[in-house]
């Protein structure tokens, strides 16, 4: 239990603690006050690091332990596959934690590392972090400029604003924001990636966009984000209709209504 089955290193993680955290971690930390538990115990009894999932991914075959090759999968109440583990980290011990979605996600990003930024974008949309979304988009634009300035042909960048999660339900950031009730993110994405006329935006939203440095590009030739469907063929408006509640005024206003080529919305 004291060592990772993959790398043979101790199952602890050294972290930098803020002053207010030192008391909280004092009982579990070492004399230096900077080590916390960092382990994943599979149902077969093998232990691996949590912070470095590479220890699991290097030899991970979805349903088998990479150390002993035993089947570690099971079915949940919905007959869906899961890989339960006991997770012990700085947040405490979590028994029966399903690690399979995280492993699938990390496996995908290992094969397609260029999409890591896009996945972070979706996470920020889910959390409602407007500043992080804008920072990510602006940093992407700066990176594109530096790549093209080398005089070499740069690969076509992924359109983060219209990115669809291929390992999930093909949701865009707009779908994710609606699902998580993040109205500010919805306004931001409509401002950046739709053809919704500016007069439909509340003055405080436009003022906030200007303050945060959000710039609206010409949308001619770009796909209106409201048109994009998830794997269930739902637009963000369809999803808002299903959820109701705070989204009812949005649906009634038509702000989320997709604009097809040559068709104008009716407000």
C-alpha cells in the first residue's frame, strides 16, 4: 500500500500549502507539512498514484488492472460500465469513486493532446468562469499569431468556441452552460459566436463585455453556435426548453433560436 504498483514511488504528493491550510493538513502531513495522501486503490487491491494518472494509463486496458490484469469493472444500477476505486487525496478518502470517466477522458487527451485546451474551455463553461473563458480564448489567439509569424504554415487551429466534446454528448460550450445554469457564459458565447443582434443584449452585458476585453468578430461565414446539435440532436434552445425554469424567458424571447442560412429569427 505504501508504493505505487506502476512506478514504485510513495503514494503521497508534495504540495505547497498556504498559511491557512497548514492547520487543516497538520495531522496528515509530514514534518515539513507539505505531503498529502495520493492514492487510487482498485477493487483488485492494487494501488496507483492519483495525481499522476499516467501510472494507470500507461498500461491501462479499460477494464483490467495494469498491474495484475484482473477485471476491475462492474455495472451500475443503469447497467453502465464503471470502475470503482477508493480515492485518497488532499480532499480526503472517497470510497466507491467511479474513475472510468476520468480515465477515458485522459486516454483521449493522451491521443489528442491538442484538444486539452478545448476540454478546459468546456470545464470553464460548466463552472461559469467568464474570466477563465476569455483568458483561454485570448491566449489561443496570441498563440496563433506567434505560430504564423515564424513563416511556416501553421496547422488549422481548433475552433474552441464551437468545439464539441467527442467523448461525451457532442456538447458545445453553449450546451454545457445551459445544462449548468450559467447565464453569464451563455451571454458571452452568444456575443462571441452567434449572429444575435446587439440590440438583444442587455446594456450591462455589453458593458461587461467591453470591460473584460471581449471582442466580437464578424460572423459572416461562421457557424452560429445556436445551430449546433449534440448527440441527441438537441440545440442549446432544445435543451433550455427541456430544463425550463430560468431558461423559460430565454426560450420565449427567441435568443437561443438557431439561425439557418438565409433564415432570420423572429423576435
